[in-house]
C-alpha cells in the first residue's frame, strides 16, 4: 500500500516538473508594438508596477485599438492619477480610456473585460499582462468571451528578480494547473491567440 502511495506521489511530482518545464518553454514571447495587428480594443490587467499599463497606453498611442480598458483598478485611484502617471492627455482619457474598478483577481478581470467588450461589441482584443500571467489570463478570458479573438501582448515583469521571480512563476504555474483542471472538468473552450 505504501509503495503504491510513494509511486503515485513520485509520478505526480514528475508530472508537475515536466509540466513546469513545458509551461516555461510555452510562455509567450514579448512583442514590439510595430508587430502587433490592429484590434478593436486593448485591455490590460493591472499589476506589475505600472509596466503593463505603460505598454497598453503605448499600444493605444500607436492606434492598435480604439479604446483601452484598465481592469482591476484600485478604488483609491482616480482618472487624473492614471492621466498624470502615464502622461496621457485629457482628450485621450475622455475618448479612449476606461477604468474598471470591479475586478480583484484574474477571474474578476475576465468578467469585467467581458462585460466591457460586449457593451462595445468588440470582437478582437489585445490583452496586456505579464508573460507568466498571460496563459491563465487567456484561459479565463476565453471562457468569458468564447467568440472573441484574443491577441496576447506579454510584458516582462521587471519588478521581480532572483528567487522572488522564480517563486512568482512557480505560484503562477500552480494556479495555471488548477485552472486547466477546472476547464478540463467543465469542458469550456480553448484560448485563441497569435
């Protein structure tokens, strides 16, 4: 009996290790704005010390999308804070930038983005988040927006280095495994990207 348990645990650990290596190899590569196709709109999942929002506003400035949704904004952050921090002019803020205050996690981001995209009838979105968060974000978004084309624009998370970086990647991988298991059980769709 104990031998069976030991073999099962060894198999599970080996499967997780192989899965982690596949996860690392499969992480989306960063892209330049010039290589990004034009989409209906751009969505960014907050976090990353501002690098994600900075990348998303650069995409908006280069007209890669008509509008930008910043999803998961903290309730103390105001429109002027975003405008000043990311050097956006008032006209751009008024016409093209929406702030989402409802999301508190990736699943919440997916719900918030889905409602926004459906309200604007957007069928093609550029998704901005960190490279190691992108696989899970795309799964959640695909489940909420199964008929929407999602194009990843991963950014490097420059605020984590050394062991902290690897700890964050490992945690993200384990969350990814859980989400894959949930999707497998629920039979929800697959992600689409370029």
